[in-house]
């Protein structure tokens, strides 16, 4: 998540697109976060070239363009911040500085008149994310049943666990997203700036401020999932995390070490999966178990044909014996 905000080029493009569609964050906010990291946009020192990034966003949200101008936004909390907010017409941000929450939240909650509520922002995003995630996870849990035993989908004892698993997974993704947003608001608006008004918002909005807090907190939502799914998700995100940790220069130039490591990892991984599918198939789970079983043994259809063949052979033997 940290790389998504600051170095999206380190992640697969499809992954960045998926996170962006789910997070629903305006790209201009991400530009400002990167500008703060590069010290091109500052509440203390202003900005020479990037000061107008958020002006159009403020206008689109029905706010004055000055709400996005770092040269007029208060860097610190206290009475000076209150005076600045009074002149800018910003309500509900007494005692703290930084970018108004209305711009951070975007248009989420605006239709309900809750555009400046951090709690409502997190809650509404959680509901939207749950609905989107349910569309994703329902096929993930139901397709294996449809492929292996399609007739069993009509049985309650098979369909209900799959449905509950889908809801659980959707709840995980919903909590992941909403906790990320709430941790951001907790760090830059709700609590920490009020406890420490002498600390600049250049710190709270820095790479090691609200975004880092959100990236750490959202990961705890993994405990909503069961142990089996936690392992699968870990295996899904681990390669992306490792790739993001490798030097960008190595990746761009396709360093020989990277190519060799990639080939060796692929060969060992595939060999391990094939070995386990033959000798310990119970150690594989979900689609991987079914896929390798289909490749090696022909899947359930071949097994059904073999069982049918054995049944006919047995019947013929009994007939000849009679």
C-alpha cells in the first residue's frame, strides 16, 4: 500500500489499477503525497511549481481553490490555524492545520451531507468496498464447486459454506480499505495533530506519517480471514512485496541476477507443486489442488469414467460367473 501511494511503478500495473478502483482516491491527492515526499510541496515552505495541483479538485468539490493552496494552509495547529480556517471558511478543523478533510475524502459522503466526517468517510467506503468485494469473491468460492461437482451447488450444506466464505472474504477487504482510511484520518486529523499541535503537517502527511500508519493498520484486517485463506493471501501478496523491494534499476535493466533468480524460483515452485500433487495432494488447496489433479490424473471426469468402467467390469464378471 505504501508503494501504491509513492512508487506505483514498483507494483504490477494490473495490481495498481485494481487498488485504485477499489480505494477510489483522486490521483491529484497521490501527486501531492509524492510531491511532499520529494519536498516540492510543503505547508511550511509552500510550493513553487506544484501549488495548483489541488485547486481544480477543490473547485470540483464545490470548495474555494485556496483550500488546496499550501501557501495559505496552516502548517501547525493552535490559534493561528483557527484564524486561517476562519478566513478560508473551513469548519470543524479547529486547533489543527493541514489539508481540509473535505478534499481528502473526495465526493464520498457528499450526497449525505457528511463530506467532512472522517468516521462517515470510512464507513461509506467500507460499504462500497464490501459490495465490490462480494462480486469478486463469490465466483472465487463458487466456481470450484461448479467445476468439480456442479450438482452439489443446489445443496444447502455445500452452497451455504461457500456463501459465508465469500461474505467473510468481502468483510476482510472492506475492513482493509476502511481501516486504511480511518488510520489516515486518525493520524492527520482526529487525534495526533490535536495532541501534538506543534508538529507540522509536513510530518503528518509525509511518507512516514498518515500513509505509513494506514499501511500498517490495514494489514491487521487479515485476521478476519480463516487460517487457510490467510496463507493463500500471504502467498499472493508476498511476490509483489518482494518485487517492490528489489532495486528499480535491476528490474528496468533485467539484471542477470534477477533473471536467474526468477527462473530458479519458477522451476523450484512448479516442481514442488507437481511433487506434492502426486505424493501429498492433501497439502494443496482450492483451485491449485484441483488444477494439478486435473493435469496429472485427468480430474473428476476421468475418475468418474474409471469408476464407471470398474463397475461395468464387475457387473460383467458377475454375469459370466452366473
